[in-house]
């Protein structure tokens, strides 16, 4: 844990980002490297009946670590995505806080 889900980027971008994001974010997450997961989600966006371009969308599922850490993590993700895709791109980062008692690993909750 945490889980990162990427939309509106290429799978190679997620692959490229997976190591440097762990390198930089591990200090905020306070968890082992092997607990990080990165998922590429193929997505098609639509607007007014047409297929439309979308900017990178990163969803972070995690146990809440407070606003200060959340702000720092969002900045790191944004900077690293822009470093791969381009500095002028908008990047959406959305956090979903998970409840430890509702998260199970091998049948046991945290």
C-alpha cells in the first residue's frame, strides 16, 4: 500500500515512473518498497459526444497520512509526471483514503 492508478498516459510512462516515484515517495509513505503498486488503466474520455483528449489523471489509494504529506505527495507526482510527459501539461491527482479495518491482506484487515 499505496496503490497508484494512472489514466490518460501510456503504459510505458507508468513503467518509467514506477521506480523514481517509489524512490521519492517512500519517505512520505513510511512503508516498504514492495508495498507500492502501480496500475495502468486504459481509458477513453468523451466530451459532447466525441472522443476527447484528457490530461494525466493519477488516483492514489492509501491510508490517510494527513494534509501536509498529501500535499507533498501530490506535488511529487505532478512534477514527475510532467518530467516525463512535458512541463506544460495539467496533471490531476486524486486521493482516496482507505479505512484500515476495511482493507484486507490475505484475509486479515490492518
